C-alpha cells in the first residue's frame, strides 16, 4: 500500500511532466517550484531507496529541462 509520501511523489511526478511540457502555461507551478518541493521532501523525510531514486529521477528531468531552456540549475 502506498504511503502518503509515495502519493506525494507520484503527484509531483505527474506535475513535473506537465510543467515541463512546452504548452504548459501555469506561471506559478513551474519547474523551479517543483524542484523546491522535491528538495523539501528530501530534507524533511527519511526516504527509502526507491523513493530517493524517484526523486532523483524527477530532479534529473528538471535538470534537462533547465539545460534546454538555459535556466540556472539551483
């Protein structure tokens, strides 16, 4: 059974994929916002190896998005 943290990571995964879409227009829920959420999850929770792998994969997606769009990776 998924934990609340697993559900949150899955929600962020869906949102990251949507916010990295070229047609996405929400000015508030941008890739930098999702990066901050992921960093906060890592800072505030003890993640399992699987959860850490999921978060790392999402951060890698955001890194690639930033690189393509000449955004600073923070």
